[in-house]
C-alpha cells in the first residue's frame, strides 16, 4: 500500500478542519494565526507537494493551528498524545477522599459502602 | 539520577522531547510542543492556591490549563510548571479531565466551575506524582536560562546538571 505523503496529510487537514462557517481556511488566515511563522506561499507549496520534506516545526505549528495531535504527522509522538479515557466514578470518589485527607484504608471502605449503596439503589429502582 | 530507577515511560517521553526540541529550549517552546502533541491550546496561569499546593493542571475541552502558585520564586515556578507539563506528557491527564461533563475554558471562567478542578486536583496516584517529578527534574536542566537563576540549594534539590 502506498505511504501517505505529507502533502496528502496537509490537504486532509484543510479539508476536514474548517472554519465555523464551513469554509476552508485560507493560507493567509493560517499564516496570520501562526504569527507568520509559516508564510502562505510555503503553506501552498506544502499542500501541493512542492515542498516534500518540511521541517518538523512547520508541521507542529499546523497541528497547533488545526488542533490535531502531533501524532497526525509523527506517529512516534502518539505516546505523548492524550488518551480518551475518562476518570471512573470510583476514581473520582478516591480523588475526593484524598483531597479531604482521608487515609487510604478508610477510602477503600467508604468507596465500598458507596458501591454497595449504589447497587442497592439500582436493584430497588428495578423493582 | 540513576537511569535504572527511571520508569520506561518517563525515559521514552524525555527522549522524544529532547529529540524534537534539542538539548536546550525555552519554556515557551516546551509549552508549544505540548500543545502540538495534545492538539489543544495550553494556558499557563498564576493563581493564589491553598497551602501545600504549588500547582495543578486540568484538561478542558479546548484548553489544557496549567496553574502555578502566584508569586512562586522563579526556580520553583519553573519546577512546578514542568511537573504539570509532565503529567500531560505522561498521559496522566486524559483528553478531558471530567469526560463529557468537561466544560470549555471560557465556560469555566464565566461560571466559576471550580468544583471540578478542586475535585481532580489531588487525583493523581503517588507513582504518577513521582513519575511527573522525575520527568520535570530531567527537563529542568534543558530549559534556557535556568543555569544563572538556580541557587545551589535548588540545584541540589532538582539534581541539576549543566548540559553545556
């Protein structure tokens, strides 16, 4: 299978990450938002494939502008990208108890009580 | 610091950061790199915080917030900032701190949704705190301009070594 080129990745960014009104960002808008760190001509060349080996910095700036993780261009950075996991109810309870200075063993006990209470209420609701 | 004692994920994150930013970089460059890695803006703020807390971080829908205590001395401010960055780099913080209930940063500012932040502020496990501190310690010597500002006691505290 042919490897995706940088130009294709950049093109996809412009096509899929649009302005709130649905229009694609112009090269000038992106360049302006990045404080001129990349100029509009370079962006155009990057998207068309005229620049095939841009510096890391340019691509990282595009990630910042389009709000996509850097692993989009650099797969090895996936280990630094945020995970979608959220904190479970049990972890939130532990967090709340920890912030109140409740000792670990007592936390376990209280979380156990809360879980038992929740289970009891679920079965009552079903009845 | 004995490399054998440093967890693999800390070593890996450290290597990638130095590979991408070089051996000497500014705090701003590190924050930009963090923003790029997470695909979100990073906001660094100073706030008055309760005793015992020098900083915390929170992932809003659109912004990753790093807060450090107001008027910390420069070395501790940098150390705290790097520690909070490390939590993000080491993926201790998910994309959003409170899942679907997470607000945008603007909504937080408007509504003063302090509850969520208070609740999650102390939620990291001890091993995560140690890992974040290790990565912060490894990074601090790479941040531009720190060498002139770090007093001897702080050098010892952070195990500072010069990369020049």
